[in-house]
């Protein structure tokens, strides 16, 4: 079930997670984009905002929909970072089934990924693969602990998550065993190691939490 929640606007958060032969660093924070929510602050990355065409080689498949607005019981638009309603399109998983997975093929190998994650739920899972082999997985419960909030689909909160130190991956999967896993402004690229990013001032970014304060526009379910 999706719920509404009001929260403060600024925290600081980061997490280092051990994975086999990896030291994955997760930071929370991004650049405000007004009615389109938050975007990656990491320079040189490629961003997919679902409002236009996709980069060459980028391909999405599986159980998903690209929508705008909100549809009660099925999906809720991540809040904007400014005074206006979020009018941009975003990705929701699943689409017509109550459980499903969307797979994004990036068309190359990368070590950084970022996305704007709204109404975080325990049943959301983000996974990274290298030619079909799991590299790292991150759950809604882990994401909520960084915000911090309860992982029960608070519609009024969203945050930008940055994943670095992933080694090499070329596929991303977004899975949800219920409605829904809503994200926007996906970014990917090849970036310096996490310790180098910290020296450049890009690590441990302050967490930016968007809070929905305006009414949401309903759209028809696809």
C-alpha cells in the first residue's frame, strides 16, 4: 500500500557495502531539476529521463511502463524538487502484472549508476549484472535505511541514489513483487574509484529528499 508522509529536507548519508571482491559505495543526493525531480551530480555520465529518446545501445525490456502522474494503487510519481507538480515521465515496474522485472541493457560496460527512487518499498530490488552474472543487489529496505524512512511506500519522499565501486556491469534489473517500483533520471557511466571521487568532492553527497506538496495528476493505467 502506498502512503503519504511529510519529512524534513536534508540529511547526510552514505553506505559502504561489501560484495564479493567489491567495495560498493552508495551515496544519496543529486542536483535538483525542478518539476523533473533530482538528477545525478556526477559529471560526464549519460542520463535517461524517459521524456524523450534513449541513448544508442540502451534497451529496456520486461514488465514495465513509462508513465506520468499517479494512479492510485498502481504507481505514484516521484515528487519534484521545486514548487511545481512533477509533470515528467518516469519508469514504473511492474506494469500490468502484480509482480515483475524490467531489464535495462546499457550497450556497454560501466561502473557507476544513479537513479531517482520514489515511494520506496521493501519489495523493490535493484540488481546489477555483468554478462548475466550478478554483481550486486540492493533492496528497498536498504534504500529506506539511508533516507531514512520506513520502506512502506511513502509517496511524499524520493531520493537520488548513486552506486559506485561496482566493478563492471552492463545490465540493470528493477524488480518488484507488488505495485510498484518508481524511478526516474537513470544515469550511468565510467567514473573514478570511490576514494578518488571523495577527493574530488563527489563522495558522501548530502542526501536530498524531495517532498510532494502539490496534488498529483491522475493518468489512465496502461
